C-alpha cells in the first residue's frame, strides 16, 4: 500500500508536503493528471492539494473539476485509508464579523458569480465529510506564504521583491491585515492531520492577524524603505481565524514576524 498520495503535488503547498514526507524517507505517490494507476492501487493517506485561487474567475470549469469533480471520483471509486481535503479560510470573508470558527455557517449566494470559489470549496468539504465513510477531514488553510520562487500570495511576492530592491512600493494599504502561516508549518499540519484521527473541519492558521503596517515596521528596522499605493485599510474588517483545533492536534504554527526577520537577515 502507498503510504501517502499527494493530489496536486506540483503546486505550491503540495510540493512542500511531498518534500517533507520524502525527507522523512516516506513513500509518496504523486499521480499525473489522468493517471490510470490512481484507480488500480491503494492510495493510502490522500492529501488533496489540487485547486485554483486567483484564476477561478477565468477558469470556472477547471475550478469545478479541481475542487469537486476529481474529488468526487476519488471518494467514489478509489481505494484509500484517509483523505485530507484542502479548503480555505477565505470562506470566512463572507461573514460580517467575529471569529472564523469551523462550526460557523457560511452565507453564500449562488446568484453571485464571485461566489463560485466558495461554493465549490464548500461542496468539496461536504463530500469529504459526509461521503468518505468517516475517512475524511477538511483543512481550511489561511494565507500561506513562502519566499522561494513559486510561492504564491501577496506576502510571498513582497518577500521576493525584497531580494532585488531596498525601496518597495506595494499595491496595497497599510491597514490591510491577514492571518499568515508559513508553508512549512502548513505541510507539517497537513501530515499531522493525515496521520491523526481528526474529523470535521480544522483551520490551518497561526491565529494571529498581521497588518501590512506591522510587517513594514520590521522591514524598515532591517533597512528597507516600504510604501503603499493605497490609503487606509479595507472597508470591511477582516474576520479573525480561530486556530484552537489545530493547536489541539499539536501542530501550532510559528510566529510570523520572527520568520520574516530571519529571512531578511539572510538577505543582508
């Protein structure tokens, strides 16, 4: 039996999960698209990392395929021990306020074209939780960052830009805030979830909101000049993410500012 199968191992998160497992000497199967062997072997513990983010608007059918259709075929037809489905704490952005806890109902509107991402992720969550015979768990990932080429997201772009210049103007505002988590902490959390008997939905987050202004202070202390192209912050207050369930699994993420500080020190 294959110990672990990574669906989407070529992506940002999936590649880090695969690398972590291989570093521990663990067998990892990462099937190519339409690989017929998926239906012929025992997949063991599946970590389902396939998905689209910013391009879901221009690739709606690929989004449905990645978030729902392929997942449904795996759950229905494949042989596996356990499956961890990657979703997103972006779902909480639809809440008016409060804490992003896993048991909160998410208000989606099928009449809103912008809600395609949330609708497909929620359907994938539902299939994982209720059609996998008790073998599924959902990981709602917060805003993942890294500094290597291929790392996705606003903070990742910011960190890479720091390699080439000490004067940075960023397309955002000082008040913009997110709950960031470093990609290696995400990989560790996903493996922990695959190895555990955790059920339901688990937020994979640091549980700490960081604003651009707070991060910029650290950059300036290290010798970078940082400015922003927009004034103020978001018109909607970001919903804080609860990381209690993740901590209960023993997979608490590291504080973000010290990690950024170590990275900047290495650039100097």
